[in-house]
C-alpha cells in the first residue's frame, strides 16, 4: 500500500500545464476523491452531515433564488466537478461529521478507531469528498445531510464528537471553534471590543469570550443587522451596547462606535459577518494601533489592506485562522458552562 503525503499532495490531480508544480489540496482545482484508493497516511470517513460555512451557504441560497433545495444540487455539482466542497464563488467550504471507516497504519497514533464519530476541523475546501446523494438541506443551520465518503489527511485536524450533546449542536459549534480562542489570545482587561455580526454563531462565541476577558473595566459592543438576533443579543446582557446596523455602512458604524466610546473607537474588532463589503466598517471603527481580526470567510483581504492604507489607518490586520490549539475543547466547554449560549445554539442549529 502507498503511504501518501501527510499534506495530501497524493490526492491533488495534475494541472493541464505539465511544468506547473502541484498545489496543496486547498489551492488545487480538483482532488482525487476515490475512496477505493488506500493510503496509509489517511483516515477514511463515512459522511453524515456537511456544515457549510455561512458565507458559502448564503451565496448558494442567493444563487438559487432562496430555494434551499437547490443548494443541495449545487453542493453535488461542486463535489462532482472538484472532488471537494470548494465553493467556486466564495472560495470557502465548511466541515463535516461522520464515522471512521478505516485508519491508515501511519496515522494510528492519532487516537481514533474504526466506528468513532468525528468532526473534521479542516476546511471542506481541502478535504477529498465523494457524495452519493443529498438527503436533506437545513437552511437555519447551513447543514446538509448526505451519504458519502471523505478523506482526512495526516496533517488535518479533527475532533471526536462529544457524547454529552446532540451531534448537530456540537457540529454547529465546532464549525466556528476557532473564534473564541482568538478573542482569548487578543483581548485584554479594560479593552473595548467591537464584534460585527455579534448575533450569529461565531459572533456570539466571541461576545461571550470578550465579556470574560475585558472585565468590568472593559467594554463589549455588538453590531447585528438582523433585528431578531440583535434583540436576543441585547437580552443576554453580554454586551454593554448592541448596535442594530448594516456593517456594510462603514461611516455609520464608525460614527456610532465613536459615540459609544467618547471618540476613542475600539481597541479590538472582530468581523464575524457572512456578507462581503464589511471590511472598512471594521477598520474605520478601530483606533490607531488597534487590532482588527477578520474571522469571516466573506472577507476580501485585498480590500482590507488597500482600504486601511487608503484612509491612513494604522491598525494591525489579522487573517482569520479557524485553527487554534485546543480550540475544539475550549468551544464545547463554553456550551457546557453557559446555558444562554447553549440554548441559542440548540434552538437555532439542531
């Protein structure tokens, strides 16, 4: 049996140009998703559910004129063409949950066995995936129940599904598990933290974590454009202020944040929105030498860099990384210990 490359290069199909070096799986146009090919550096998974990232699911819904059933057809078409769920418009994917079917000899030390249920913590945009059919589409949670097979590379992170919570609840949280740990790393006591899209999945986790980190001397400001989410966020008393505004209106966002901070603006801003065009709101509402963390996959990093330069904003820009050491355990523990957070996730996403 072939060992396979730890980064998954053995699954990358060659480009049309024979002189072009093989890209890594996430950048590849197409992956070999044949589950009958056995490599000792792979874990084979029987897939139950895909959790599509929010920006990708929204784009597919809009492309389908709001018909969620057609989202399933788009997923099938993308996987058939590319060998992975790599949205050609947003460039993003999501993650999945399934049951381990085979563990290669070179990855036996990763602590997983045949029959274990796992969630991938690497993007579907780099995960070889073969689908037989779509069983159901769940728009509220951006989840798609499927029948299929996926491959986990030796270098790809994953988590065993917890036994003390519904798998849909755990999947929804693990999809954005990298958000709260980044807040923990960056937020300091006394900081003013602004969260765009604070009423959504990642936004709620960031708000709860920020509240714990900044303390009574700090301030948490949540911005949410969806009225029901804004109202619910206000009722939790996590945020010192909740702004109901469209994050695409950079000037309005800047002015409102400046008003709430006596002209200081935010020390740290997290963008957790699922629509494009919100980059400048995050930058404009952050003070000089502040930090802006773009967790949303709808972000244009060109717009961030050139936009900040164009207005002379001296801020540190962080590219969102969905992986942080221990992030799965950290986020699941938040659901276990915060009943408000868990009740929202259970109601919306299960």
